[in-house]
C-alpha cells in the first residue's frame, strides 16, 4: 500500500527522495506498483511528472524518447520507427497504453515486457541519472544491454530516456499470446546490421524473464546459420522455458524459435525496419 506520495520538482530531488525512503519507487504510469503478480511493492511513491521526461525529440537520424513517454504517445508519433510502434501496441488496453511508460516497462526487464525485446535488439542506449555516495549528481549513457546484463548495479538510478537510431538497422518484434489482453507466453526481438553484423536476439518468456541468446547471435554472425529453419532450431535449443498457464515449455520453445525465424526471414528479404 502506498502510504506517502511525493512529487519531485527536479531530477536531483527525485534521486535524493529515492535514497532517503525505504520501500520507495519512482512513479511513472503506476501500472505495476503493488499490483497482483507484480514485483514492484512499495510504500512511498516518487512522482516524476514534473521533470519533463515525456518528450520525443528528433536529432538527425537519432530519436530521443523520454522515459515518461506513454506507450500510446509512442504508438501514435510520426517520428517513432514502425518496430517500436508495434511493440507499444502489444499493450492491448487503450487505457493502459495511456498510463504505462516506456521507461517503466523497460526498467523491470520481466518476461511479459511489451517493448523490452525490441529495444534491446535495436542496440539503443539508455540515458540515466544518479547521485554518488557523496551526493554529487551526474548523468550518463549506457547500452541497453548493459542494463539488462547488470540490472542489479542500476537499482536506484533514474532512467531519463532512450537514444535510438532511426534507420540503417533492421529491428523486428513479435508477441505470442491468446489475445492482446492476455499475458504473452513469449515476446521476441531480432536486430542486425545490413551485413549481418551486431546481431541481437532477445526473448522475453513469461515466468522466466528476459533472455539474450548469445550462441544464436554468434552463429548468425559467423555464417553458421543462413536459413530460417536453422535459426528456429538454434533458438529452440538455447532458450530457457517454463510451463505455466500461458503455455507449456515445449510450446514456448517452439514459438520462440518460429518467431525469431520469421523476423530473420524478413531481414533476409530486406524487409521492414
């Protein structure tokens, strides 16, 4: 239960409040706080709505998306690339899309993330702010994969936004669920440069988490995988699965392989980005 609601007037104030209060959480859309099945349990909410983090800005071939931009804003923005629009629309509820933010959905790195696999596959960078033990405020920029791989080191940081390259790289994402309103069993993301370098394969598996399939990535880059069938087998062999109400482990293994293979097929044909 939220017992105290604080409205931060600056980034420094938000970070200091987070450090000063136990069981506190940054409040963006609030869709995950103290909800059934959520890992976000808190007594103090630190509202970020006054910090101006909801903008989407174009800077040449780059896009800066503030962490407080809602999934609905992303889905309807003419500046946002199609793959990220599609990921935002994986959230089937219009009401939830108007509340949930890109920063909040990404930060949790859970197996039901809408936009996590796509952002990780895109090789975007994460804009963050933090305060040192001596109270000094500073901002930094890190690859999204670093956040995923070392998430424990980023607890307490304030996510300011994302820097995304708009063109030149293939990025695709697919979600597999009974319906848009149901939990996804599997969500996949695939990204690569035109020459098949810098491949990224991520799979979000419900009740397991967000997975990077490095062996599959390496096989593609080395030319050991050249067909959709070979890729589907590699993904199925590498992905970690668990049976639950969204589907059996074998079903998830199968659709993860087929999903990434479908995106790889689009990439080979020079398809959408």
